[in-house]
């Protein structure tokens, strides 16, 4: 009987110490959340991730300047395609209308 009682006391001590650890963890979380909310933490992580992506993009762009210049030139030509088509096409040409796109001949 004393062995059973001794084991029960040991189990109670283990339980009480585990409860104390859980309570301490809860208090730590509460004080941590009082300093910074969950939304602020999420925003901070997103901002850190965006900064990392930006840094990586800058590094890749620095390593591939020629490709970056080609992409920028292609984009510039794409956005200026209508004036370029109008500049190089014959104004009397019936194939292209005023918008610079090919017209249907149905």
C-alpha cells in the first residue's frame, strides 16, 4: 500500500510541475501578444519575405543585365507598337486601319 501511495505522490508532483510549465507558457504567450498582435506579426513576416524577394530580384538583375535590358526594350516596343506600326506603314495602305491593327477583309 505504501508503494501505491508513493507512486501516487510522484505522479501528483509530475502533474503539478507540468501544470506549472503550461501556466508559465500561457503567461509568456500573453505577454508576448501584449507587445505585438498576431496581425502585426503576420505583417512583419510578409514584409520580411517581400524584402527577401526584392533582394533576390536585385541580385539576379545585377547578374543578368543584358537579359534585363532586352526585356525592358521588348516591353517598351510592345507599349509603343501602335505608333511604331503607324510610323513604318504606308498611310494609304488599306490593310491597316487607324488603330494600327489588321482589318478583316470579309
